[in-house]
């Protein structure tokens, strides 16, 4: 795929990916309905944390040294576009916090680790499904064909496949709530996991 095609894809897909939790919010409790970073979580030193300014470098259309495709796409954007991407990334972090909040609530109810992991994987895959609504049919077909071939599922790995990979339901939950440190770092962010006490307070 050419650099111009990648950039076009980024403008279509990345913003949708980073705000996918907007559509998921009705599935969450009322306390999870805020889309911006929770100030209480930030004050507690967790959640989506700004650690550096957005790069003001000119768009880089040369060869990218990062193995992470989204990082390359961010580097090809203007500083203004990166600012927008960072705001969207922080909203995406809100989805991760919502998933962690869901896990905390389920554990408090005495739900099994398997049930929790399956719920989190479903939330993550639901987000992927929503993301693809913002893509062209050709792009969706290409991604789904790749995942179908690799996982037998157009949305990506199932909870059972992740269990076979990681060996425990706790690790499946950890994987489901993981965010790309490389992408976060490129936008001057870190995602720091919150304790259940903090998540219940925000």
C-alpha cells in the first residue's frame, strides 16, 4: 500500500478507532458516560496521562523506522492533525478504563475470571466492528479476510484462542485491556492502569 493510501486510510480509520467507545457507552454504567479523561483518575496518576508535547515536526513522508504502522501514519500527519489524534487517543483510553471498570464490578459481584475475560474480549471486538463501519468495503474485506485466515474470525482472536495463547483467563483480561505503548508515546501519552477504588470513584 502506498504512503498516500496509508494516510487516506489513517484519516478514515484512526479517528473512528480512537472514539469507538462512544457507541459502546450505552452498555456501560452511567458513571462511564464521560468521554473526556476523568480528572479524578488523572489526579490519581492513572488513566490517560499527558507526558510530553505533541511533536511539531513537519509531516514525514519518507521511510518509517517504526514497526508499528499507526506510528508511521501519525508521523505523516501535520502537528495540528496530531493534536486531534492525541485527543482521540485519550478518548480511546476511556474505553480501556471502561473495560477495567467493568472487570472491577464483575469481580466485586463474584463473577468468574473466565466470564470477565470473555466480556472484555467481546467489548474489544465490538469496538473493532464499529471501527470498520468507517472504512470502505474494500478495506473491510481485506482486514476481515486476513483475520478470517489467521483466527477463523473476521473480528480477530476469540476469547478461547487468547486463552490457548496466554494460558489463563487473568492474562486474557490483561491482553484485552492492553494499549499500544508505541502509539501512546508517539502522541506524548501514557496509559496507566487505575485501581478499582479509583475507577469506582470517577
